[in-house]
């Protein structure tokens, strides 16, 4: 079943909302002058990972708002809306700068069908627990991963889901499009987790640690042949540099960075 831009199948939209990780609906909400589509034209896309830089690499959506450069603009708007975690509206002119001669304008609305971005926290010690609480209060869907039952119990009220081991199956089950934060009690485990997670289309992948720990981690990743683009997308030290020291301050730095990504 696919979404028809002429007669949208809302059952398909509901399926995407239920089954996709990052579903976004892009709709033409206003037009003026000559345009390829009119008000009400829609397309449905899954904004997983980073938006491709080149038009040729953009995903193929279901439905259409006009194809070509217009569709490319709509797809990029969809990815931006998903990253920010809320609807975006943008007016585009169909002129020479877009390689078009229509001369009209179109206003597009990109609406994420799931408004709560997912944050997966590996490790629920002092920092992980504080980050889970703050992330939940900031509107994230929080998944906690830790094998220590007493720590899991202390954080459970802030968690939407709790996973009680670091097995490969658990790590591989982290959904694409999620934010991932590695803050375990064991540096070797942190390295193992990063190596298993690196290269996946996450909204972000971060590891808590000092600059020295981060440098050693990256050096090992390079020595093991991980792709430079994947290493560059990985962030460590995690969060924003605010001079944080206590667990609560570090959690603030971590979640502030995620809010910055979400809100642009």
C-alpha cells in the first residue's frame, strides 16, 4: 500500500506513525502563481539518520509534492523537522536559484508524526540517571540500559523502556533515528558499545568521558579501520562544554546538547 498524493490514504499514514522510526508528513499548505502542485498535495518520508547532501542520494518518498527541486526541498525540510522534534513551515520561491522557471511560490509544512525523539542511555549510574530524569522532563522518550537491578529500579520512573543487559542483541536493537548516549561505569565497555554502534543512522551518538579518553577511543577506532565519516559523526566528550562537574551539571550539559540539536 502506498500514499497517493491525489487521494491520501490516511490508513497508510497511521501505519507509518505506528511502524516507522522517524515518520514525517510534508504537505503543500499554500501556493501562488505557477506551481507543479497545489494546496493539499502530500508526501510521506522516513527521516532516519542524516539528510543526504546531494539530491541524487535523497530518499524516495511516498506521494509527491511536485518532484525535482521542490521535492528535494520538502525532503530536507522533513529531516530538519524530525531533528528539531516539531512541525516546520517554509515558503520557497520556484525561481532561477532552484533551477526552475515556474515563477510561483509554495509553502510547505513538515510534520513529524512522532513528536517525542528517543534517547537511549547505556548506563544508569549517577550521570545516566540524572540524564534520564532531565531528558524525560524535556520531552524525550527515554530508554535505559543497565544490568544493575538496583540502579534500574531507581531510574525506572523516568524510563519509557528498560533493558537489563548489554548483549549484542540489545545493542543491535537500538532503533535507527534515536539519540544514543554511552555513559557506563566501565571504559572498556564504553569502547565496545561505541564500536558496535558506530556507523548506524542515529540522530546522534555520544560517549561521556575526558578529552584523553575520547582521543584514545578515536585512535582505536581508526586503528580498527572504521570509516572516517562515521568517526567524525561520533561525539566525545559528550554534551556541551559548560565546565560541568557534578552529575546533575553533567546531565544538564548532555541534555542541553540534545535540545540544541532538536530546536536548531
